[in-house]
């Protein structure tokens, strides 16, 4: 993690306890030379995490470019950190701006409130608060420029007038943090012990006991990764039952299987399987084998990332175990044994590698949640199997296109100036729809989007929170992995 200086900023917190997090990045305090005496007190520093994805990376995004850990919390929207090396890239405007749209912050917070109200808060790195500040007068045109192709008036009023910071619990890691660390390998037993202890800790998550050095074995690492993968799947089952679709999935979940980046949710309020599209662009049919995301099958997009990371991890450990310079034999043996333990824990027959087994489990879970009759379940199974093979980089079997039926729903924009409409496969027309809780959530977001000053926005968010926490918990989901 890279230390970044911060200074007080004029943000107003939703909750008074978060007033200390009204900060913004202040890179000028580093100074051009070492004799400038940069800040060193923890109260003046934020720590941004370095990331390298095993599958795909964007040029000059070195990690958390607008976020980091400060005083025990993970803050997003604090300005450009030292990891925003893409700061001058005109093609990467929003991600190099350091800015967090207040509509996105409200979605992070209210989605957390909604899932907590349904007793599913443990599935997230929940957003526990936010802070708002007026945009400087000259910033409105700049914010609009971050969304090429849209004029300023297409933005929600709240995004034209305000900016935001979100507050989350720290103490998590992404798989991309491990990939970065393994790419920056340093020889020596202390580094090896520290890295693998952290890996075991962050794969286990906050609910599991902290591992001790004497208990750390290759088998423990492999078992922790398998449990984290199973936990990820269970969490997506909870999201399906609650009717939550996150929209953006790459590098957006933690190593222990919780969802982290909550900016772009679509909330149906109950189980939904279908397609989202811009108004006027909903297709009349769906080819199950194409790359169009199918809502309800998005866990596959995360599992593909897990598979890629696993392959990288095994290969990297094997190479280090045989070729790491200046490494002792004990270190090399531990690295090779860990690679072998991962192979043993995830053989080719494991459901993570078997598209057929994965498709059967996912179909059973979805059909149970939707209470489908046998014929509809068979059609769902064909769709899911094709999605499994496509998402897991296999050639799908030949399938027929599926007629889509438009469904009337109240859906707030999941992203600025990006309205969506929904359609479902014809055989699910009578089994999915929007619940009262889903409509209430989207109406609350619309009201937040329409605010133009800090006080009104915070008042509307508080009212929405009260409403959303009052909805009854979702029914217990059928476990996709119960027979795995």
C-alpha cells in the first residue's frame, strides 16, 4: 500500500461519527524534493492499495486511484492518489478524476441498507456512511466531460451540483492485491511468511479466526481459497433472492467472496433472470451462447476471474519454487508444495473447472428460487449451460435463440445518464417481476438524484434508509453447492 498525504476538506457527513473522514488527497504536501519534509503522521496519510489483475489490466491504472484506507476506514472519492497514473489519459476520464458521483455514493449506501434489512449484510463490504460537498462552480462542465457523448443536462441534478466520499470497513483484500505481491516477489522467509499469512487471513474474511504462523501449511492456503470461492457463490445466491444485480464485476469483489464496489446496482427486489438494455435497444430474442450478460448468471463472471487467478497462482508458485533467485530450499519447497496443494484441492473434476457440473448446480439453485415447473426448468437449464460454457471459455453447444418479453419495471439509472429496461425469456414471464421493496428502492434513488444541495440530499437519503431497512428478510436461498 502506498502512503498518500491528505488534508481536511469541506464535506458534510451523513452520520456525525464520520466527520473525521472529511479529507481529500493533497499531493502537493509530498514536495518536489526530500528536504520538503513530507507529512509522516498517520492522521495525515491515506494508504492506497496496489493491484495487478491476472486476466486484464487498464493502462496506468496502478491500483486504487481515488480510494484508500484512512484512520481504519476505506474511503472512496478522496481525489487522485499516487496510483492514478492515468491522470492525463483523456480516454479514461471518470477513473482518473479522483471523483465519486453522489448518485453512485447513494447507491452504495442504500444498497447496503437494503441488504442489511434483508439480513444479508455479511455478503458485502458494506458502505456504512457517506459525505457530501458542493461542487466548485467550474467543476460541473468537467464532470459532464467525464461521460463522453452526454450533455450536462443528461446528468442527474445531484451529480451536477455535488461530490461524495463513501465510508466502508477496511481489512479486506482483492485477488489483484495478491497477484501484485506475487509479481513483486522478494526472497527471504520473513516475506514469505508475511505474504502467506495475509493471504490466509484475507481469504478467510472477518468471520474466521486469524491464522497463526505455526498453523500455516500449503493445504491451509488451498482450503481457504476453496472456501472463499464457495462463499462467493453463496453470496450471489443471496443477491439473486434479494433481487440485486451489481452491474460491474471485474476486480470488484474481495478475496473472501464479498462484493465491494457497489456503485452500479439494479434492484428488482426479488429473483430476476433476464436481460437489461437501453430503452429502445432491448433485443427481441437472446442467443444463450453469445457474450451478452444474462442477469442471474453473473456469478459465472466472477468465477471466471477466480479460475484465472488460480491458474496464475499455481504457475507463479511453481516458477518461484524452482527459479526464485537467492531463495533457500525450505522456501522453494513451501512454494512448490503450495502449488501442488492447490492442484489437489482444485482438480479438473472440481466444479470450478467443470462447466456441466457448474451449470447443473446453478440451474437447480435458480429454478428453486423461481419455483419453476419441470418444463421451464429444462429450458432454463439449456440457457444456463450455454452461459457456463461461454463464460468459462468453452465452446457452447448449439442452442436456439430465446424470445424475450419486455417487463414493466421502475428502474433508476444504474449509472449516470444510462437508463435501462428489462426483458425476460418467454418461459419465465409468469415467474419474475418487481416487488414492492424493489420499487421503493428505485423511487428512493430517483428522489436522491433530483436533489441539488447537501442538506436536502442527506435528508432524502436518511428517509430512504428508514424505508429500506423496514422490509422483511428474503427467504432462505437453496444452496447451489449443497450437493457439490
